[in-house]
């Protein structure tokens, strides 16, 4: 849901401008994608927290797939920080930089997740 809503916002923001009375204006779906993205982020934080207690603790103890696992946690932390910054800290002058950083990390996340799963299966001899 995070990837879908984030990508939908990117497409709407950069490629779906709407002609308004005084020139181009934001697409009406932008605010909705942002609201859904924020709701999905809250749910994701809950589920990531549940991973800390089970999956991450077990894998760390078994010393398997640790590099990609810690990279995933670092990426998630950076996404959380940049998302927070966009909402609470960014000014009009710094918002574009925060936004580009956030969506760049967000688009990198699925690639890292696939790599993490692949390496995890490889470490158990299950990768195909």
C-alpha cells in the first residue's frame, strides 16, 4: 500500500497537473494519495515493530542474512525520519530536497526487500 500510494502521488504530482482558473494547479488525487500514504505508514510501523520481536531477533541470533537485514532496518529508519521531516520539519525551501530523498528511498525499498528475501532464502538453501 505504501508503494502504491507513494507512486500514485509521484505520478499525480509530476505528470498529472490540472488546469485551474489561474494556471496549473495540483491534481485532486494528490491530497488523497498523501492521506492514504500516511495511514499506510502508521500501519507499516506497527508491523515493522512486530518484526523486531520475532523475525529480526531470531535471524540475528542465527546470524543469517544480517547485512541485508540491518540495511533494511536502516532504510526503514531513514524513510520514517524523512516522512516525519516532510510532515513536521520541512519548510517551503527544504521540502523539495526532503521529498526527493524520501521518494528515492521509497522506490529503492521494494528492490532491497526482494534482495533481502532472496539472500535469506539463499542462506537457507531455498533460493531458486
